[in-house]
């Protein structure tokens, strides 16, 4: 594909540079665009991505961008199913959360941001998202992976559990709230990658980020209070279930991503020898592990599955 053709005319100059960033789980191509001293992000849908589904996601992304919950959309090329967005330089939301001096304020801003996401009106054709169904589909492929026994145990533990009632109406949910999808422009916290957005119950987004930030119960209550605008005296049963579901779903997904990237699998690892999420994060900060590698993805997946037993 001629990527330059996906850009608006004023960005198609001879000095424009397009650099691949990543390929998302959806198969979309993501690129950094540098033109006239400015930076943008170009995302081109995969050929296998149905056009109606792409348009539905675009409608959600446009609503989020209009509310400053996603980077501003600069250009849409429907023929190539391509979107050009402003590049937002992250001022370090994860660092603010990690600093005890600013953590409370970061949690409050995060909860309020997710509430604003959930308050966005649902487009009429927004598809419902069922993470349990997604996990069931991934679980069928887990049998073909040489993974420790506790991985399958974690999946069955979640799938055989009857989900508590959500108690809340369906909202527009991002469905992939993790630290890599959060950017702080100094004024707003925005979310990137709206590919999995859809209708879901609101606890799912809150539970997801609580897993990746390793929030304790007190921090989870702070997050819920900021989202609801009212004190949270306890953790709802559905929120707790969603934490387990997120950890197992994402853990299983990372094992499969590791295999796709060439990891051979391993059955000698046990629950006791597998790393915890805190250990994996420590390795990442030390520069000895990265989810850009197959081994890093494997260890990250095992850590999520292991930690799910404590949730």
C-alpha cells in the first residue's frame, strides 16, 4: 500500500517520513508520520477487517476525540480505511501513579477519565463485547500450547465461575485500558487504541487498569469512588470477578502472542517458579525483559495468570 496516499494533501510533501510503530492485535498497521516539524500517527486497518466494523470503531473514536478522551483526528481516508491522529507526547501518567506523592491524584484523574468514557453516548450500531466468550475462544487454543498446568487451571477457574450480576447498565467501554494505552498531555489523560471498544458493563475498564497497576483493595476503592463521585465502602463482587477475568484473558492472550512470535513454550515451569507481575515489572524496569520479545510476552502472560489466583 502507498502510505503517503493515506495522508491529507498538506502532509504529502517530499520531506514527509513514515516509520512503522507496531502492528496491533487487530492486524492494523500503525505508523509515525513526521512532516513539517509535526508528528502524527497513521493507523491503517488490516485487509481482513470488515468495513462496517471499521466504521463503527471510527464513530466511537471520533466521539472520544471530540471529548478530549482520545488524540484529535486529523484526517480520515475511508477508501484505505486509514485514520491520521495527532501525536500526543506522554508526560508520564504511569510515573505519576508510581510516585506515592502523586498517586492519589493520579487515581482520581484516572477514575474521572474512565467515567467520562462511560458517559459517552453509545452509537446505535455498537456491538456488545463479551470477554468471557473471548476467553473461551482463546482457551480452545491453549491446549495446543506447551504451557504449565496452572495456566489451564486459571482459565477453567474463571470460566466455571458464575459471573456476579453487574448491577449497572451497559456503557461505552474502551475494553483495553492498560498503561501503554494511557497518555497524559499535561491537561488530560487520553486513551489510545480504540480497536476493542464496544458496549460492556463499566466495571470491566476499571478492573483492567487495576490489574495492570497492581492496585490493592484500598486503591481500587479510590478508583471506584473517583469514577462514581461517591465513597466506595467495599469492592463489588462483579468488579472483583472482572479483575480475575482480565488477568486470565490477557495472560492467555500473551502466551499465544509469545507462541506466534516463536516461543517454544515450556511445561517445566510451575506455579511456584513462574514470576509474579511485580517481578516481571522489575525485570522490565531493569531492561532485562521486554514484551517486544517472545520470552518477555511468555513471562508476562504467566505472571498475569499466576496473579489471578490471588484476586
